[in-house]
């Protein structure tokens, strides 16, 4: 009877999350600053309400934008990357130009 060789160890692609974060000092600084801001306004309900609202609004808008652009890019894989970005940039330029002409400034001024 032959001795069997030990099974090879599985290689995982997972990295240590702490090492990943350590390589992102700017991101860590932003997260720490946001946490400090949240802690600083905890005792002031009106200010804390607006800080929380701003965090939630940014999160929702950023997530929706990434999902929309990601879906557009994924569904048009057959096209060169530069055509996709030219189209996205064109939509942005048209939107901003029309807004500037109609409202006399950036689109957010009309809100």
C-alpha cells in the first residue's frame, strides 16, 4: 500500500482586510473624520440630524450613480471603452449646458 500524498492546500484570493485598509490612508482619514464629526454632534440633535441626512444622501446618490453607469458599461461590452465614456461625458455636458442656460448656473442652483 502506497502512502498517499497530502492534499494541496487551497489557495484563497482573500486578503487581510486590515492590510487592505492600511494601504488606503486617504480613505481611512475620510472615514475617521466622518466618525469624529458624528461623535462631535451627538449631543446636538438638530446638527446631528443634518449630518446624518448628508451622509445618507451621499450614500444613496453615489450608489445609484455607480449602479447606473456600471449597468450601462456591462451591457455594452462589445463597444470600445472610449465610446462608452464619450457617450457618458456627452450626456453630462448636455445636461450641464442646458441647466446652465436655463437656470443661469450649475444645475444644483435650481433646487
